[in-house]
């Protein structure tokens, strides 16, 4: 689907919500997102180009959901057609390589100077905390000014861990917990609503047997998950 087609869809859907001037185009964001500017009569959309292969049967309900959110229905969920397409094998196979290419600074190896992310992953599986998922990709990133230990993309199944953890001063307990904290997001899956899932996430983190020890060490290192 090209820019002309997506523009037509958003114009058609927008007219049902009282918008007389609507434009939409694809943008090469790294993360999946949809941005918009609008007033009471016009709306301009920048839509993640990860959606450029979505059929009209996905784009129409997606556009409808976006306009409902604009009109104040903030809790409206993406419909099943949209969620099913975004979480499909087809989407992952075609878009994950694009995401990895756009992720500037992400290493292509799990092995750092002192630690290997893959070793932590295998320990978490052996301990029964995770099920193996061969679709997940791992890498190291430079921390910059951030003290966060990592980042995860649920849709793209990519986990990036901060090089702050690639140190002899960080033990296996801490490293494994930080990786587990990112993989927990992926295990929870795509969230089609805006409803927070903090309770569910906290329950997953509590499964890590040495959580308190790991978090105490992170505080002393001025780092956070």
C-alpha cells in the first residue's frame, strides 16, 4: 500500500468523524508509531512504514481506531484484525530485519567484553523462568546518558542490553535479572489497549528468585531496569 492509498483510507475514515481535510503518509520511524497533528477540521498523520504491506482490511479499522482515540475514546483497543496482523509471523519475518537495520549502534553479537547475553538467556530457560523463543534477537548498545539496563521491542522481538552491564562489577544475578526484565515485556505480548499492565509485569518480575538482591545492586550502581 503506497502513500496515495493510505491517504485515501484516512480521508475516507476521517470524513465519518467530521474531518474535511485529512492527509496521511508513511514515515520510516524506528519504533512502530503513528503521529498526528489536528484541529477540529483537519488532521495530518505520519504512519509507521512497517504498515506499508498491511491490507486494506487492516488499515481501515486501524484508521478508525485512531480517530476514535482523537475523539476522546482513549481506552479503545485495536481491533482483532489489526492485532492479529501485527503479531503474525509474516509481519515479524518481514519487518524485524528492517528494525534491526534502523537500530543504529546495536551490536550484532551477544558476546561482550565480559558477558554473553546468550549465557543469561540459557540460564533463565534452564531455571524455568522463560520458554525458548528462537525469533528473539539480542544485542548490546552504548548507554549514552541513560542508566537504563535495556530496552525491548515487543512487536519486533528485539532486546538491547546496555553495555553498562558488560562489566566484572555486575554479577550473573544482576545480569540475568536485567535480561529477564526485558524479556518479560516480550512474554506479555502486544498490548492492543492503552491500559497499563504494571501489576502483571510486577508479578512476572517477582518470579525471579533473587529479585531483591538484584535490585539492591542496581540501586548501588545507580542503574534501573
